């Protein structure tokens, strides 16, 4: 499903953002 892929990407983006901070 496309939605699941988007969720995974979003999670990665959030994790990266949190790490950056």
C-alpha cells in the first residue's frame, strides 16, 4: 500500500529531524 510507504518515509523524516535537533 502507498499509505504504508508514506508512513515509513514520514517516520524516517521525523527521526532525522529529531536527531538533527
